């Protein structure tokens, strides 16, 4: 099989495409023939040795895939050869075949194609966990989404609307914000052409926001927190800007605001039953037409470096997908 390999840590251009022996499953493992694999921000970090997971060299990056089960190991009961599945592998997905623990394999929801399935689990799972498990929301509350045109951002917009929230989308261009409008945003803020705090004041009539979904970090985090309401909840999703903000702790104190960490990967490992229930409900929402993953571009396996660069440069809107 062919696989994209990281043989030394560095930028996407340092990746190579090589032929490798097909993986064989051990006990509790599944080999999936990869039909599509999506690109996520951790994939950009892991090849540069900047992510919390540090696999031994060489390895194939890529964590989220959809495909067909080729072979299963001893003791596997939840999948069989021929099944159409979504899988989350931490790394190894940018290849024609991927070895995955059986507990990280789930059936593709009815009616979903492989490209959509590969774009679904991590982004919608993260946003579901953030907005369903980590906070309690009330219909009519205001949700502010930073980096709203990215994969998790669009997922947060759509799930926010399912939960009855008023959603304000923030992104770096009018083109990105047009995509946010298509996915349900009630108000938009271009934070490169308008001061974020002024935009929030305009969009909320000066009341501030109730829930902040921050996948960006950097300077926008403090500005958003300062513009939030009494007992607002600030969800820490990630740091796509590359900068981890240092927030003054008087800000949560003065308005009884709460800062909440969201680590979907660890939650899904620690609570598999909750995770499976979340995926089932997400599948139901998809079948009802409430969730519409946005795929901005697709690349063949050999062009994986270009796909990673599109995401790293923040040109992507929604998801970027590798199709072996």
C-alpha cells in the first residue's frame, strides 16, 4: 500500500509518499481500506513535533478517516470485513490502509458518503461535546464562535442552531463569513476589518454574549471574554492562531464567568458509552438535514503537503479531504 510518511519533523513539504507492507490486525484491531481522510489542525502540528501526541518516527499523519473494513483481529465484535465505517486513529490515516483500535471504529450513518463521513467525526464530535456535555445552554442564549469558517467552527454554528441558540460567527474574511451565513449564522463579525469588541457590542445591542466557542486563541480570546455577559461560559477548544492566550483571572471573577476546557479525544476514550451516544445523535441530526459538513477542497494522496498547507495558512473553509 502507499502511505504518506513523516520521516523527520518539519513542514508539510518534508513528507514523502512511499510503498509499505499492508498492516495486519492484532487482537482488538481493525484494518480499514481508506476511501477518504480529512485534514485537521493537529495533523499540521504533529509533523512538526508540536502536538501533545508524539509518535515515533517514521509515521503516517492523519487522524480521521472513512472507508471499508478489510480485516479484523481476534476478539473484534463491532465490525466485520465489508462494513462502511468512520474511524479515528490519532495518526496513520493518510495512507491507502489504516490500522485502528476496534473501539475507534463506528458505522457510517445511513446515506452518508465517504468524503462527508471523513469530515464528520472529529469536528462535529468536538462541537457536540463542547455544547452538549461541557456547558448547559438555554434556547435564546447567544453563542459567539471564533474561527467560525473552520471545520469545528461550522460544526459549532450548526449545533448551536439545533440547540436553539442565537449564533454570531467571527472569521477573517467576508468570503468565509458568507459560508457561515449559509450554515446558519444569525450575525457575523469580520475581525480583520472591525474591532471584535465593537462587533460584539453591535451584534448583541451591548448585552454581551453568553457562550464563547474559541478554537483560535491569540488576542481574540481576551477581547471576546471582556465582551461576555454575566456568568458567561468560555469554551477552550484550541489555538489555531498558534498563540495560547494568557487571560487575566479578574475577568472570570468580576462577572462570575467560567472558563471550560474541551478535550474531545480524551473524553471519547474515557467515556466510550457517552461517545457512542453522541455519534448516534449526530447521525440522527445529519439524517434530518440539520448538519451539513462543508468540504472546501479534495486532494489525492500524493498532494497531502498541499492539503496541509491549505489548512495551516487558514485558507480553508470547512474541511479539506485527502482521497487516496
